[in-house]
């Protein structure tokens, strides 16, 4: 499986999931260990733009690709519409540890996918960094 992530170099890749302690997300409640990945570099870039004020974009971003033979569960169509439902679904997934990642449709581009990664799952240690580079947004996007 291929997983993409765009993160701040100052904070590191955040694979331990502590980012979930600072903010709730579509698929988790505040205080839950979780890591969000995308299925492609394009979707992680668009997701970052959708969730960050363009004037506050950090200048130390890293685009990284990870790979690993990990277990996957998929959310069915229609399960991603209501924030209360998605958070409950994500929390249940993370607690049950039935798979290492939950494959979910992007709200930004519904034809693309994101992954909710459970850093506490036994398979979590199977992913490895295979590529990374500094990333700067093209000014035409801002």
C-alpha cells in the first residue's frame, strides 16, 4: 500500500498520532491518536489547502511517501456525510483495531481517497518512508 503525507518539518511526520491530541478531525474526536494520509500527492496538497489559511501556510513542508503491507478497511459510500457520524465511525474503527487504515473518500475531491491510520494498531510499524522532499506551494494555487 502507498500512503502520502504532507507535514511540517519542524514537527516531523507525526506517525505517533499525537496530532489528534490538538484538534478533532472528520474521522476522530479531540484527544485520539490518529494520522491522516492521502492516496496520492495531489490529494494531500489539496487537503492542506482546504484546511489552512493560504496566508498562514508554513514554509517548512515535506511531502513524503510511505509504503507497507498493512490491513485496510473501507468506508462505504454515504458514511462520510455527517460529521457526528464520521467521527463516531472513525472512533469505533480506531478502538476496534480491526485494520491499520480506514480508506475514506475525500470531501474535497470525492473521487479521491484519504486514509485514517491507527498508530496503535499492531501493523502500524510496517510502514516505511520510501521518498520525501521539501514542498512549496505553487503561487498560482494561492
